[in-house]
């Protein structure tokens, strides 16, 4: 099976960069049955120590039909898309997060192979959960092939290589490669999956400035169940700000550094069981 592993799609996420630049040869030797390719997705952004140079590469694929010749990431997305489309392949895109997400797998196309691998990862690896984030417009790099997964490991600060995060990323990657090596055809089963239902934004004033921060009781509580009313923020004036929900939901990407520009504080998921 042809497998494309991408790292450094976001230039300031060093873990993926390290995997594709330092571990490629060892992994090729370890999984000889696979036709493995390792691709450093956004080297210019990494050079700058930034998430991206001109636009977010992990959103650029939805604009491929537009004329954006000046954008480095637009041109990289074109090259990457061409590489993916050369022949059927499984795409793995390695990311990290500043949120306390542990080892997370994101599924964007619900097909038996993607769900089967995700189900096996979530039961065999410690602290590994699966997020469902359908991507019909194919904006993410990881969803350019029907078969593929995005990996998010955290918490780790941007531009930092940290042992726990690197080892957890290698553990998930090797588990996926092992599975593809041994079981290229999916079996049937069921999977516990966290499906995004709502984004929650920071409170802001009339000038559009953020007026609060994530409350200490919510900080780091990714994937911990929330019921009815919970304290989401503390304002800079010292007031607690509650948030109401109608059902049990699970927060993810709490206080992700990359989401401050859009003032996104966290997202809420519903936990469901899916058969495949
Ligand atoms: Zn990322």
C-alpha cells in the first residue's frame, strides 16, 4: 500500500517536522511491505517559526481553483495535491496542539478503513481518542485522499520539541503503519467517536477585543464531560462567565494558541457510537 506521511504542515509544529526528517529511513526499514513516503509539507513556514507564511496550508486545499500565485501555501497545496492524486494512497498528516488533547485521531471521511484503524488505535493506545470532523469540501490536507487520518498530539507549545509528545506521535504513527501492513482491508466493528457540534468564542467588547480568559476549572479539561451549566471564562474584571448546554458534551481544543486570531476558545463534541 502507498502511504504518504506529512509533517510540518503547520511550520511551528516541530514534532511532525522531526518525524519526517529524522525517522523516515528507520520507519521505511521497519515496514518494508508499505510504499512509504515522508513529506515536509511547509518548510518555509518552519524556517520562519510560524504556523504559515501566506495562508494556512491546512485550509488552502479548498481554494485550489482560485488564482493565488503569490501565496506560497497555495502553490505547496497544488504540489501536494498532485502527489496525492498520482495513485491511490493512505495519507497521514501529523499535527500538535497547545491544548491538553493527549493522542487524538481526527477522521474526516467516514469509511470502513479509516474507522477501523481509528477504532483499533482508541482501544490499544493509552489516552487515545477519535474526533469526527467530516470535511466534504476537502479543505484539510489529511482529507485529500478518501483514506487518511489527521493526528493531533498535545499539549506542547509551538516551536518546541518535547519528549512525551514526540514519543506519543511516533507511537500512533507506528500503530497505523503496523495496521496497514497487517490488515490493509478493514473489518467491521463499532467505534466511540467525538463529533463536533459547536464552537465557543471568547467574550469580546464593542471594539472586538477579547475581555476574558479560559477559567482555571476548564483549562486542560479536554474530553472531560460537561453538563448543563459550567464556568467557561473569567473576565479581566474578575467575574466568572458561565455557559449553558442542553446535553452532556465534551470540550476539545481548549485554549489552542492557533485559534486566538479567530477568537475561538474551544469546541464542544457529542460522544456517539458508530458502526462500520
Ligand atoms: Zn497543526
